[in-house]
């Protein structure tokens, strides 16, 4: 389908796109079935990505990163989506965990952890959701109790991306349960610490190759210096300030997924015949794809505008919520229409469109459900 060049693209980003596209085609696309069977990517993928410079691109060079901006992360996210991969949890590792450390970590914390994340020596995860608390972060029960020069972390988390491979987890915990949101803090736990346990890698409807696990903290003792930012009670504010980027990441992946679905469907309907002519020659096919292409163009314009705003430091919480719910709703609708045009083959997991359909559904749930996004938007009106 016709695409316009995103207004935030530069020559430097063009070169990065070529590198990312080559890396995805060589290291990721051919391994989708195997990763789905093992429910996670190969651990070596992280070190390979670190070696070619695709990790932590928006982190300053002084901490081992690429010295770029969110636009650099967005290019990698787009190419991963276009390559049909939903297994590699780099958007969490590079787009969420590392920025938390950069934004709120002390100098000692940044020097200690960011170079390891940038090189792939460490895999990062962030532990928010619990068995009894998802989008409602104030309902978490995991605690981090100060005991001398340590925090004792106890509780459990679920639906954690990179959970089974993570070496470092940013844990959302209550340091003062009596204070509600004001009692939430972020505590960094290295998974080699005694008392940390991994549960099962969860069996999901889609994103089969993505490592999504349960985590358990059985009185895990970490140094007091692992409190992110060094001040208790700042966790909820830190989360609210960073969640717009997480939601923009989802929007960027969604529009790339929409465009990829339309492209692969166009290729299919031009080749597939029924009743003696190609599917593209039927009016229903053309009208359906006309709608999908229009939705893709509208969503691309909105998401690009949000990227530009974010690069300028002007993306607010309600607009990020709009981008998240709009793009994920469009993704699910467009991919479903594309599956219909594939007919029976669209329901076969060997076809990328079938995997894209199953992968798309969760995007309306994670990062805050779309119902929560509408509530955020409504409160701003």
C-alpha cells in the first residue's frame, strides 16, 4: 500500500531501519515456529542485538546506549512488527525498563545497570501486574519493607514480559501500604538474588514465542540502594510519567502491524483466484482493502504526530491514551478483515496473517486496557 515517509524520519534513521530490517529477516523471522514451541526467544538473540547496536538506542552513550532518541526505538519496533515477530521483548527492555533507570536512577544505579542492558548481558523486565491487580496499579499487594540497609520484597507478579529470561526486574511495590498511591515505590531486583523464583512461562492465545511469566518474591533482600531514585513513595508518579511512552510504543507497533497486514493481504488477493478471476477483481475485496488502507493512513498520521510530540517533550497522558486505544482497535479490526479475505488459509497458523490476528488481540488489554484509556481521556475533557 502507498506509504508516506514519517515526518520524524532522518537519514540516520533510514540507515538504522536497514540494519534493523536485515537483523529481523536473518535472526527473527525464520525462528517464529521454534520460538513459539519453546515460548521464548533464544537467549543469544539478546547478545547478538547488543553486538550490532540495537539495544537501548535512546540511552546516552556514556551509559553504553546508542545516544539516540525515542525515534530510534520506534524504527526497531516498526521493523520487528513488519517482520512478523511478536516474540522478542525488546520494546520492554529498551523502551520501558532502560528509560525508567535513566529517568529516575541515581548515577550509581545508571552506571551499574544500563551498560549491561545495552550490551545484552542483562535482560530487563518491569513487574506491575499481579494476580489480583492489572490496570489498577493502586491495588497491588507486593511489599518492599525497609529493614536496616535492605528492603525485603515479598509478593507475586504475573503476565511479566521477559520474565523467565530477565536478569533485572523493576518491581512495583508498596513501601507504605497505608498511603495508597503515595506508598508505591519502584525497587530493582536482580534475579540472582536469593528468594526470587520464576513461575511457569504462560501459555497465551497469541504472542506464543514471547516470554511471559509469573514471578515470585519470597522475602527477597536487596540493598536499600536498589530503590529507584533513592526516595520512597515516588513510584506512582514515576509510573504515570513513563506510561505515555509505553502506550506510544504499543501504538507504533500497532500501525506497523496494520500496514504489514494490508501489504500481505494485497499480495495474496492479487495471486489467489476464485470463480476464474483474481480475488482483487471482486468489488468486495477492493472495497474492504480500500477501508483498511484508509484506516491505516489515518492511524499513521495520528501516531506520527504523537511521535513528533513525544520527541518534543509534549506528548500528554490523554493523547497517549487516545493513540493506544485508537491504534489497537484499528489493528484488531483491520487484521480481522484481512483474515476474512484469506479465507480458510487465514485461519492456519502457518500463515503470518493468522499469527498476526492472534497476536493483535492482547494489545487492547496490556499497557492499560482500552477501557482505562477511555477513562483517562474522559477525565481530561
